[in-house]
C-alpha cells in the first residue's frame, strides 16, 4: 500500500473536548501555552 503525505487537501483536524479541566492534565508545556495553541488551532 502506498502512503501519501498529509496536505490541506487530504487531511482534517478534529478538536475534541478542549476544556479547562482536561487541559490541566498536560504537564509537558505550561497551561497558558497549551491553551493558546488550542485556541489558535480552533
């Protein structure tokens, strides 16, 4: 099977349940940075 690189034409981004409570579980980056990243993606 051949693989194709993701592009804007053949890919989608699905954001699920980005709530303050669940976002608090992430400790690899500061909370405010993760919140800003999620908002930019949305």
